[in-house]
C-alpha cells in the first residue's frame, strides 16, 4: 500500500494541507485505509470512529477555506492511547470491567489536542489497567511489534508506539508511570517524551477510576511521534495548569538556546551493577559516544556524582507501589500486606528481583511511611540539581534489553529476560527509567540505532526539572545528525 502520507511529520502534513496537495478528509480517508490494511497483524489500533473523524475533517477543510485555523494540529488525524477518555469512543484501559465504558467528556489532554485542531481516528491498545511493559488484555488481545510480530511493542503505550512505527498515525498521546512512553518508543524505534511531572494534567486518564479528580504521583501524560520536533509541537499544546490549580496559574517551559550538539555538555551513564544492559545496546551507546564526540560534544562517561541506581530504585519502587495500590479493596490490601511481609523476609529465596519487595511494601505502607519516602525523594532530587550544574543532559539506556518475545506468562514476579546469556529479572525493566520518574524530571526517548538483528535501540535523554525543551532540542539535533525515522518492512 502507498505510504505517501503514512510517515510524514506534522509540519509536512500541514504544508501539504496549506498548499492544497491534500485535504483533511483526504488524510482521514488515507489513514482509515492504511489502518484497515496494515493494522490486522499488529492489532495496534483497537477502536475506531471514522465517520465522526470524516465529519470533523470536513469541518476542518471548510474552516481552512474560510481562512480560519484552529491551531497547530488543524486537520491532522491521530490516535489516542486507550487510557484517555474520548467522547464517543470506548475507554477500557484493557479491562473487561470497562468494556462498555463510553465517556461523555474528554480527558483534559484530549480536549487540548482537539482545541488545537486534531482529529481523533481511534484508540490504541494497552495492558490491563496500563500495568505492564507488554500490551495485551482480554478485551482486545495482543499487540505485536511492527519490527518483529513475535515481539512485544512494549507497554503500556504499546499500541501507540506500534501504530506510529507502522505509519498508522502521525502522532499519539501516551502516558508514563513506569516507562510507559519511553520503553515502547525504545522497542519500536519511535520518539516519546515523559514531561516534567505536573506540567500536564492526568484528569480523564484511567487508571484511576473514571471521574477521578486527583492528579496522581509519578504519572504523567506525554507526546509520542516519529520525530522530535513533533514532540515539541505537542508539548506546546499539552503543557498547562491542572484544573486543580485554578485560573491564577500558568505553565511556561523555558526555551533552549542551544543551536548545535556541540553546545551541550553530556553525561553518558550506561553501566550500573544493579541492572547490566545487553551488549547489543552497549555497542550502540558506544557508537553514539563516538558520533557525539565527532560532532564536537563534550561527553563524560560515568554515573551522576558517583551515585547509581541503587541510590534511586528503592525509593522509586516504594512510591510506585503506593500509586499502584490506589484501587485496592480492603481485602486485597490485607492480602498484599501479608505477601509484602513474606517478600521482604524471603525475597532472595523466592528469587525476586532486586528491591521488588519494595513495590509490595509501598502498596501497603502507612501515610507516615509515604511521607518519609517522599522526603527521601526530595533530598535525592536536591542533590541531582548539582548534576545539572555540570551537564545539560544525562544520557542513559531506556531498558536493559531491546524488544523481547511475547511473554504473557508466568506472573510478572516470575518472568525473566536474557541479558548477555544471563537470566535477569523482568522488574529490571523499571530501573533505568526510575531516576527521571522518581524526581519528576523530563526524559525523551530517541532512536539511535539497531541491534545486529535489526531491533531498534533508543537512548533516554534526561534533563533538569522544567527543562523539557532542552531534552527535546537535544533529541531534535541528534535526529538531524543521525537521520530520520527508519520505517520497518511491513510487506
């Protein structure tokens, strides 16, 4: 099938719309046909409403003809992760209990995208309640990676990343609590950005439950795309005060004044005893270092201020557990407390991953314990500000492996992944993303190469708090020097 529009950027599509080379209706019809043709073996897009999308496209075309522009996404079709509420489309979060949930109000982020002119085509697949690094559930089934359908595209924004890699949508809206934007982007070779915590509202995102007003700890929505500049375009739309903050607040992300890669001071941190990475990934990061130095970048290799994952992951896991426990019923909480006690005492004998018991402990902790963990987090973050006195960005792996073969069973705590001929625990998938999430820092996942078997490899670009435009600028300049997104062969 023709890919005339399938792999264009937002700016390229806007230029085509402005010149009359295509209409918004034409784009919707194109992506509808592409989804119908390419999506079946991938199962990335799981719910659609093309009729409503075509109606909105006609309205967008009519407005353009009158000289009206709704915003930066005027007439641009897109898909939305199936954890965000969209009027008229099911929002299941992968749960059979929500299979018939069709919201009558848009999520805050969805409304901002619509106000900027976007046209929603449909929803993309996720794991049950967005709770895994794979994307499968009993409502819609399994989503496959476009680079190798025997492998996962990641999770929880796995359908989103797969749809982007397959050219089924130009941009996507994801969310990230435990790498749910960054890891699927890494597995599919696309771009994703976890924003500074708090600059984008989670209102209208499941989980929590439908109608929840609370803004959760650690979690944040964020943009996904096939180029870094499209992430920036979306961030300019999405960044806004939470409804809880009222009318007196505004969000202004500082611009980045750096014009070339050589303007950046970079710390490259790819080795840590708590989570060794696969040699295939390390080879790509070694090549990245050579490439950056050839561009005139000052690259230092090592961990930040001599600290490692061991200084960060335990606190992150405790706080992650507290977020995950939000929907537990009293009986489930009592059971979890017993399991947490057993896991703490016999974790090694049970062959649990390092600090896995901390997640269970966090799920049942008292508020006073959460406060202590939060204080620890703030002290860690205060020390990390000194890291950014020396470096503009810190580059790390996103995960310890590239996309792995589907592993729906056994249970998460029993899963293993091969790393350098050694079986490592599945929960290490949450370790390299932990620093940015724990401290609420911006982190951009950007492709840098492929393994010897052709699987994508991304790097994680971490910046200081509120310096989202700095990590995004670095990703854009890196993209310009390495080349644009390389599409998989879809036959």
